[in-house]
C-alpha cells in the first residue's frame, strides 16, 4: 500500500489508507461536501463517484483550493505534495509536516534522511513543481528555492509570504536539543 496523507488547512495530518479520492468519498463532510454533492459531480461527468477521471479532478482541485495539501509517497520521486498555490498557511503546514516526519511524530512514515526529496506541485501554475530535500527545508534553503521559482515564473505565490523567515515549529524543537538530520534548530 502506498503511503499518503491529507494535510488539512488547520494542519491536521490524516493518513490515507487507500486513494485520496476514496478517502474523500468515505468522509465527504471533512472536505465540505455531502455524499449527494459528490455523486452529482460524478453524474455530471458520467463517471463513478470514486473513479480516476474528470469528476475526481474537479473535486481534488476544489479541495486544494481550500488550502488542503495532498501528500503521496512515490518510490520513484519520494514525496509528492500537491497544492493549489503557495500561501502562508500552506507554507506553515508544509513545514510542520516535514518537521513531524523527521522528529518521528508521524510513526508510520517512510524512513527519511537529509537527502529525502519532495516534489511540490502547484496546480494553479499548471502542475509546475519545485524539488527540494528535507535538509533544504530544515535549513531554510527551501525558501530560497521557492523565491527563485517564483521569480522565474514557475510557481505562483498569491499572498505576501516572507520567504526569508522559515517556519520552525517550536513544539517539536523543544522536545529535544539533539540535531535533526545534522542540523541544530533553535526556537
């Protein structure tokens, strides 16, 4: 089984036992839908409610626009994260997820190290992606990568986000003064 998560706009990490759309269909209210609304979208496209197709794309895009993050482990590309566009909330929730992974808060997560890669795909920018390692994120270099991608027009950042100031979740750092992935973090 592939490992996957939804990260809610409030930062809650939800492990996905199957596909992301199956989880949405089983828990529509979590995403602001009713079962009937999902069925109506599927009917509009002439598809089954949890099939991979246009209905799924419509629902997933709508969920990502609400600042959810879709996370999937892919052994070819490691961690693939889909967002609608980068916002302060997405930046903070993404950083919190990375810190949770390396600090062992997510117990079932695939083994990570400083070279573990993420592919951050921004749907609003036509699935353009930014590639970074966990070390890039923990060291703050990730924000330089994002700023460069923004300046090159590869990603869209709608809000005024301070890319010079990385988000560091103090509740995880305070648990241990030991370096994480060889980096000493300070609150």
